[in-house]
């Protein structure tokens, strides 16, 4: 059975992206010999906050109440029907024009108390919601990648103090490669919030719904700005194949390995062993090495002179 062609569902830009994986010599050898990459769960990552923080609601309840009343009034009596985003919005749209004509004071009094109760109920439910999300996300499997090969810090702490290597992967349209599903990490100084005042008012007035994907996106693709130098992209695979596993080693196709970059401190005998391995199993792979720049503190990626 033929695999779906990526070109049917993804743009040329998405297909053309390259992703890199820093690794030590030991792990690099395991990856190349077994054609496997490790997909990790949050608890195995080096950032204690990675996918392991709670989404909070920090709003002025009175401000949310006022904003919700404005949106509800407009939905009931405004010149145009309001957007429908949840079951409450469906009810309001269905009965629009048949509601009793209340004064604004009567309307605010009648609906204001219900809004306050709803906000209080949401706050009480938040700790349980957070525990459930933490439990679910703890089993998630991700593959961490980057878009840069010349980061001195990453060569230091992911590639064995510059003695390791970087693997560069590409999508092969005919193979349904997973790399096209990678998404960039968003780096922020503060944790994202579950809801802001405007969205909460939309939710409470029937105009919006909180999609599970919105929650997952904020947890999976957000990290502290302290990690911004890594320029990470990651692929999310849900619970993976084994829900309870701390990690999974999954295969990649031989043709997806586009290049190998050797660190500037890799011992000659190790590089020679890798060259033999790559030439035998990945003959299409290009080979590069890192050179220290002579006039600045940059790392230069240059083609490897054949040995």
C-alpha cells in the first residue's frame, strides 16, 4: 500500500525545512546503528518546567462580569446576531428576538449574579482540571529538535563538549516523513494563562469554546525565555505507542538523514569509525565538520574533506 505523499497536505516551505539533533558519540552511534530516535516524556527532559506547569486564570472578576454583561446584552438585543461558540450561544441565537425586553439595569441584575456564580464555580474547578491535565500530559511523547547547528552552548551540553555530532534530517515526500509536523517553541518570560478576561467573557456569553488543542498547545510549545537560544522545534505524538513508557525509540527512514556534522573536538579515531558507519548505511548523507572561526567566537560548518 502506497504511503500518502506529503505534497498533498503540506506546503513546499514546510517540506523543505531541515531539523537537527545534537548528540554525544555514544548516543549518536546507537541512533545510526539502529536507525532510531528517542521520543521523551516531560519527566525525562532537562527543563523542570517543560510541559510541567499549570495554566492559571488571573483576571479581575468584576471586569470580566462587566465585559460579559456587555457581550450578553449585545447578543440578546444588539443589531446583529453575536457569533456562536458554545451551547449557550446556540440558545441565545435560537431565542433572539423572543426574550422579554428588559431595561439594562434589570438585565444586569438578572444575569450578573449568574455570571458571578459561574466564575466562582470555574475557580473551584480549576485545581481538579489542572491535576487532570498534568496527569494526561505526563504521558505525552515528544521529539525535540532544533533549526541551528552552530550553537556553542548546545554543542557543549548536548554533544559532549564538542566531541559529539549533529544529525540533520529532512522530509522525504514519498515517505510521509513526520518532520513536517514539527512546530516551533514559543519562548516567554512568564507562563501562559489558561484564559484572559476577554476570552473568559466570550466563553461566558456563548461566543467561544475552550478547545483541548488550545490547552495542549500552550503546554507543549511554550518554554521559558531562558531557553530561547536553543531555537527548538518539536514533534508531539500524543501518548505514543506505549502509554506508560517513559520514552520510546522509534525508527526513521534511511533517506531522511541528510547530513552529519562532526564536532570540532571529536577524536580522530571516533570520526573515522563514524565515517565508515555512515558510508555503509547512509551513503547519501553529506558530511560536515565544525571549525572554530579565526577572528570571532563563531562556529563554522564546513564540508568535511574526504579521509
